[in-house]
C-alpha cells in the first residue's frame, strides 16, 4: 500500500532594493501549493547602493534583524527548504561579499545573488499562471516589462516563442537617486525625466516596427499600489489590468502634485510616492511601443517565482519544459542576429547530444550540463560576425555580453568558454577566461568542449555530409558510425586532430567510421 508523502514546507525569500519579502508555502506530492504565510519589511538597500555604491553598516544590521525574524518564522512552520535571493541593490554594491558573509554569520541564511537574466526567468515563471490565456497572448505578441529599482527588464514574445530580451539600467529608484540633484535645480522635472528616459530607450524604439505587439505586461513591486490607485478598490473585476484612461489620469495628477501630497492623500509611504512619477513614465513610454489597449499588471513577485521554480525542479513540469524551449530559442535568436549558419549549428547540436547521451555512464554530467552544451552548439560560431580570424575569441565576447534567461554568471561563463575552445585552442590554467571558472566548472567545461569539438569536426565543411549517426561505446573506445553520399576526407582529418583532446579528457579513444553510399543508393 502506497503511503502519501507528507507535504513539504518551503520558504522563498526576496531581498529587494527597498523591501525584504518572504513567502512560506506547503507543497503537496502533486505540486499543488497552499500559502501558509507572507511577510514584507521595508529596507533602504537600493537607496544606499544607487547613491553611494555601498550598503551602510546600519542597513546591514537592519537586514540581519529582519532575516533573523524570517528564520524564526520558518522554524515555527517547520520549513526546512528555503531559497534566499538578492537582486540589483546587493548585486551592484561594492561591499557585496562582506554583506553576504555578514548575513550568513549573523542569521545562518545562505543568500544567493542572482543576475538580471535569472531574476527575469523567475518572475516570468510567476506570471505565467497569472495571465488570462497566456498561450494565446504569446502567439499574438506580448511585451513584458519589469520595472525594477535598479533596472528595467524587457522581453518580447511573438508567434508563441521568445524573440527579444533586453536589460536597461533605468529603474525607478536609480532614476530618483541619479537625478535627485537635477530635480532641485529644475522647474520642470517631469520634462527632464522624460528626456533622460527617452535617451536610454532610443535604441529599442524600433521594436514596434519589427513586432506587432498587441499586449503589454508590466511588473514591479510598486504595481500593486499603482493598480489600486487606478482601479476601484471595491471592484475585483479589473484587479490585473489598468485602462489607458485611468493611468493617464493618475499620471497627470502625479506630474502636478508633490510626492508629499500623494503620500498624504492616498495613504502610501513617501518612498513609494517618490517613485510613482518615474514608474508611470516608464510604463507610458513602453506602452507607446505597442498596439496594446490596456496594461496587464499581474500582482506577482520574485518570491512567487522562487516557489514556482522549486516545484518545476522537483516535478519536471510542463512549465519548465516550455521555459527551456524559450531559452534555446533565445540562443537561436542570437545566432540569427549574428548571421550564423543555422544548419551547421543544429547539425553540430544533434551530434553533440548523441555523444553526450552515449557517454552518460562515463562523464557523470546531468541534464543541466546537456542543456548548456546545446546552447554552446548554437552559439559557438557567432564570433564570425565580428571577424573570421580567431572567431572563437569573439564568440566568447558576444556570449558574455548576451545574458541568457535562467543562466547564472558561472553558467554563462561555461557556455562562453565551451564556445571559445571549440576550435583548435586548448583550455589552459593561465587563460583569463578559464581562470574565471571554479575548479569543478573547469572540468565540466573541458568535457563539454571535447564533445563539441568532435561534433563540429564531423561537419567541418558545413555541408552536413555525415548523417544517420550511431554511437556505441566498447571498453576504452567510442565508435561513431555514419553514412555519407560524398567524400568526407576533410571531416575525417579534422576529427582525427580534435579527437586527441577528447581522449585526454575522457580516457576514451573516439573512432569515426563513415560508410560511403553509392549514388544508386547501395
């Protein structure tokens, strides 16, 4: 008789730019959640970082007090699983390492600092279940804009898949801190603010010409308040949407009235009142790039995304599969952007995956590493867009400059290095890029590089000559069998050269055997 497993209690902690949030949920054996508690405490992290570059000692002490309270609440609910994430305010602080260490020593909590791509990935997971008919919206074209304290994250979905993603350092709190001196000297600060925002958005003004965007989704910690100010608090009908007229009315009032008036009139904090103007102006500017008829404002936060990700990893959900496809599509979009050879990239990927699967018992890597390998296969040649000479060096640079959804800094570094070393250059400890990798990541990078090299060698001519590939491993040899209709001497010669590194890494000799098929099909 199968006994039901006891539900798992997990905690999601979001250390944001001006507040700390925690969500405690119970997850049953089918992946359903029940909210147990939700708490929020204000903290001026972003104000410190964006104005002085550091988080002050007093703020650190305040954060540790809040997190100690969070931990006590976790113990009361019996939460043994948790994930604590920090975003831009800590990520950009000069004393980031000291801050993380002090939190660990004083509270016992291990805080993970995530990059923009990871933050966007988790937030999008949260909104997926909170949009009406999200699949239809993705098909029709949607611009997702997350207005953060330090930056704006924007992503375009069209025809069902991700098309474009950008990070712009133009968050509402950053705007306030950067322009605070100019605000005191200007009689028309809204106009000044608008000019400053437009100067940062000019590079993406063309998106409405390239994509027919019919929907706009706006996220951000202040959206709950903006939604409440724009909608009838007694009506539940429009709680996730804001009409154009309602936002225009609020925008006009915020332009004309000081923050103190907004705080007193609407019973909101001064911190929130002071960021209403930049937040609303950013919303308006992005709205003008679309054909949308209203603003979608799903009231979700990073902590919701942390919970969604916990469930995805534990149950390998359809949502996770969908996002994995989005990420691989993002790599394809980069390949197209840099005019890469799509047929070659996909042929190399297909062969590399075959080798990876055949070596499962040997390499000790998991599905995540295969996922990174597939990204590297798509991107390994994009450096040719810059220069055909030493294109692998340029591939590394372009990948590092193109944050990929869900990838940590370490994972992006691995993908960039695998792409860099796919040619004849061998990873060495004195190479700067290789030194940036941790010990374990260096070994994984070497393994993935060795696999990519063999797959790339088998399409050296970029003509996909070798097909119907089979792999079998016997003793200390990996035999690769393939069929070709034309001469493959170039591929076989390149394979022989690149097999040396593979043998060094895996201790297995790769052998390529190509069966030539005659023109009459025999």
